[in-house]
């Protein structure tokens, strides 16, 4: 079970290799209404799908960041094994400081890698999913984007920028060496089904092994 008071306690009974996954979710005011409703439903599907795969439930670790307010980045779900993951409920308000959110995500995966190493736990490359309906509003977001691309080049992370209708895809794409993908309508559920299946596939691999991911056709339009 996850326990913030004792670092590494979750590894005592579960010494499996881990596959870290960070969700950086746009919680700005423009997400209010149906987009947020569908996003929250998608998160519940993500929880259910991960727990239904016995291997992924023990190997995948999830951290969820909400990005909103003026310059606010909130860890609404600290690192937790998928078996103990409870889908949080995102609430919308404020601006879209994606740069700060992605900087926090990079720091979190770096710190978690140290935790794995200290506890003798092997791990696959962390995934960071950044999801937005707009564009970054923090002034130094491009510095964060540069750091994200560098981390990807150095094979420290895999970053997937995803935008809904109205998002600034050019800006989102700067957070990765891959183009941003566009969500079909509000197909958040299909997105999170794909993500859970992808995490299950990666978690069953060995570090450094190339894997074939499920098709994204159910939720993604052509790359921008």
C-alpha cells in the first residue's frame, strides 16, 4: 500500500520492476463543463483498466498533476502502485501554466528514479502524458519545453502531448520530440483505455526493450 510517511515501504511486499506514468492535466477554467466531466470519467476508466490487468496493477506507478489557477501545479495523486490508485476528481479554474506542470513532472520522475535505485527496483522509461485544451500561460514555458525535449533525447522520459479542439498544437508539440496528437472530440475514455493497455504492454517488457503499442486510432486524429 502507498504510505507517504515511509519512503519505499511499497517495495517491501512488491519488488517488481516499475513502469512510471505521470499525467499532467489541464485544469484551467476553459476545461469546465463537459470536457472536465469526460476527463474525470476517463480517469475512472484508467483506474479500472489498470487494476484489471494483474501484472500492470503491480508494476505500473501513477502520479497525477493538475495544472490551473495562476501558476498552480498540484500533485493530486502522489506516486502510487496502480493496484492502489484511486482516480482523482479534477476541478477547473484559472490559467494554464503547462511549463510549470512539465517541470514538476520531470522533477518527480527524476526523484522517483532515485527512490527505485535506493530500493533496488528496476524500472522502464517513465511516460509523461500532457493533456490540454489551450496553450501555456506561464512566461518561461519554453525553457521547460526545451528541458523536456532534452530529457527525451537523453532517453530519460517518453512524452506524449495531447490536445483537444482549440489547443495550441504548435506549443504543445514543443514539449516533445514527437508531434502533438489531437483528441477526437471528447474521447477521453478511449484515450485512457489506450494508455492503460500501453502501460500494461510496457510494464511486461524489460528496460530498453522496444515494444509495439496499441493503435491510437480510437481516440487520436492524424498528427498535427
